[in-house]
C-alpha cells in the first residue's frame, strides 16, 4: 500500500464518529457565504441594477458600495473556514470536536483579526496570481472575433480553448497548493505562531512536498467529479479535508516541525 492510500485509509478511520461534526461546520460556512450572495443579489435587484448597460454615476457609486459591503461580509466570515480546517486538524490528532468549533476564531478579537489578515493575504495572492495567469480568459475574450474573421479556425479555436482551460485549471490548483492549502492547515494545527511565519514557511514547504500533495489530490479526482451531483460532496469534502490534514501531519512530523504539530 503506497503512502497516499495509507493516508486516505487513516483519514477515513479517524473521520468515523466525527463526520457529522465536519459536515455541520461545512454547511454553516456554506450557508453564511450563500446568505451574503443572496443579500447582494437582492440589493442589486431591488435597486434595479441588473441589466443596466450604461449605469449613471450614482448607480456606479451604489454598485461600488454594494460590492464593498459584500467584500467586507466575506472577509468577516472567512474565519469560519479556518474553524473547519482547525476541526479536521484536531480530528487527525484524536482530539474531541464539536460543531460549535467552527466559531473558534471569533472567541477572541486578537485571534479573529489574525485569522482575517492571514486569510486575506493568502487568498489574495491565490486569486491575483491564478487570475493573472488565466490563459483561458485571455483566449476566450478574443476567440469570438477570431472565429468571426476566420470561420475556418472554429475547430482549432475550440481545441485551443479546451487546452487553455485545462492549463488554467491546473495552474489554479498549483496556486491553491502553494498559497492556501498548507497555510490554512498549519494555522489549523497551531494558531499561536507569529503571523509572518505561516505563508512564507508553508510556501517553501508546499514546493518541497509538491509531488506528494499532487499524488494525494489525484486520488480524489473521482470524488471531485461525483461532487457535480452535490450529494456526494457531503462525503467527499470532509474526507478530502481530513486526508489533507492527515498528510500534512505526516509530512510536518517527518520534517520535525514540532512547533506546528503541537
């Protein structure tokens, strides 16, 4: 049995008895995000912003205000995500978990703001770099004009768009591994380290253990495909997060990072 299969087997074992806790936390987090999006959509609809091709200056200002409020709301609920990661880190260490642990980072102001700063920096780098290098968006923006000018290139452009989407998707995963994956897990294992330690140290750690992480991710491709049907995600997402925490625990222990695995 290879390392990745062992990790998945151990993750499945420790998750038993804690699955409902992790699922409930994921549902709370998802509901919070959906509530924000719904409120934003409702505000846009009530103010008649949808379908406006040439908004007036006052409408642009109002749209900006709505966007900033939505952004602030998302930032405030990001510690819920940290709460989920902390729970799966506790699961793999055999610690007792509660559905209320999803609110752990709201209990103290210092802990709350530390989580927000780390999340904004980590996710900001992820979205900026993965978005800037998204070749699919660049190609898609000019594909219609190219096909219109040269109809014979329709098939070629379709193939290029598919290839560009695959490349962009793979690069997004790479950015997630480098900027988010281990940073959130390390913070879940121990939130008491200095704020400036997590991202630089985990970026180096993720690059060093990149192939091990990719192998773990590849083992979940089938589950990711099944998540299209929504219901399997209730099993797959807690399983993936727990396996990720288990793998990180192994790798950090092998590296001797006792300050993180404490």
